[in-house]
């Protein structure tokens, strides 16, 4: 049984991957664990109340556990009350059944993005993109685009970039005012710093550098260093791409040290938001019945979204 098939009132046991956990204490002083479990269909939170030391000792992020639990409804979302869990031989499980998967094959993404880079006409912009891609190598096609919310799966960064790149090409075809080379390069480069911001391609958490610096400043520094090595430090293209990396979150409150002041930078922020939000909607709406509201979407101003009846 997959997580997406769980219903309130279900009492069973099932194998799930331990994605993350936190310790807590109730108002009465009793210890508990809040555990996020996952499989290829999604995630669900579980609680072990009055947790025993021997139970906590078994918990390890990245291991697949046999979990005994009840499913309850809590604040418009399903939650597990975990009675016990057991760690068995990990060789008995197929890892692909427990990790989030993207819609595209990694080889497809590599081929498509490489082909897009080849179409960049400006030699300086192309050199900068190629050099930065070479610096991160295959990690670009392995890392997620986020630890939560959108494109939070192995290969999520490349999937996000591919979707954005297709949007950027369509925008530039419809509106020739935008410089295609600049916008496409901004799409490919903008989130590359997440490779250092996160700890691993699978079950990513924030690294020390990620917490202290963030992916925007990490990428801006890496990009500037590579531009200097290429002899392009003082080029206009370098300045514009640095600005696009720094401003791609669109607002100071959202982590960008500067706001977009170039039309391609403004469009990069819109395209980034469109692709990220579409991926979030795809996750939420996939398991939502017609005529129902989603649970609150924290990344979208904590709003509930409605799935219309009979409208595809």
C-alpha cells in the first residue's frame, strides 16, 4: 500500500522511508517524536507518543522501516499514530519505491538542456554557462530544486530548469523584446548554488554553508570566480548574469539582496514562480477529489485551493 492510498481510520503496518524527524515534549512533559515518512507516492507525518529510548534508537534518516500505525485526521490532513517500527535488512527493499520521482528521465534532461545551451549565440554568455555547468558536473542532474514544496526529488533541479527553459523560449518567441541568450542563461544558472546549499541528492537538508550563506550568495560567488578565471570579470554579460542570480527571488523579503532591474531578470522571477507553483499544484491536486479543498499550502501564503467539479 502506498501513502497516497491511506485513509482515516486505517490500522495497519507498512514499509516507509524515514525522511526526517524531530524530538518534542508534550505539555505534560512526555517525550515524543515527529517523523516524516515517504514513499514514491508522497509524504506523511507520524507521531510516536511517549517514545521509549529503544524506539528512538531505531530511528535513522534514510532507512526504510516496517511501521505499525493508525491513520487519523488532524487539521485537514492525515497523520499517523505510530505504535512501533522495526528496521529490517535494507537489501530486501527496492529504493525506487520509496523516493520521489520526477516525470523525466535524467538522460532526457541532460540531452535537452545540453542542446539548449548549444543554441546560445552570445559567445561570452555561452562560455560562462558551459564553464559553470562543467564545475558542477553530474550533480546538476541529481540534486533537487528544494528540500520541500516544489521539485523536491532526485533530479528536481534539472527538471525545474528544463520547465523554466521551455517557458523562457516560448516567452522570447512571443515577446522578442527579451534577450533569449540572457534569459536562458539566467534560467540555467539561477539555482545552481543549491548543489552546495543542500547536503545530498536524496533526503536533502541544508548544509552549514546553505544555512549561513544561502544558494543565491553561494552561486553569485562561484559564478564571479569562474567569470574572473575566464577573463570576463568586467564584461557586461557577466554583470547582467550576476544581477539575475542575485535578484531571481524578486523581492528583498524573499531573500534576494537586490530586486530585478533588468527586464530579463524580472521575467526570470515570473518564470521561476510559474514553474515552481505548477509543480506544487501538480502534487496537491493529484490526490485531491473534485469539489474538495486542499490542505493549507504554506508556500502559497497558507491558502487552501479548490479542485473544481468536472473541469479538467
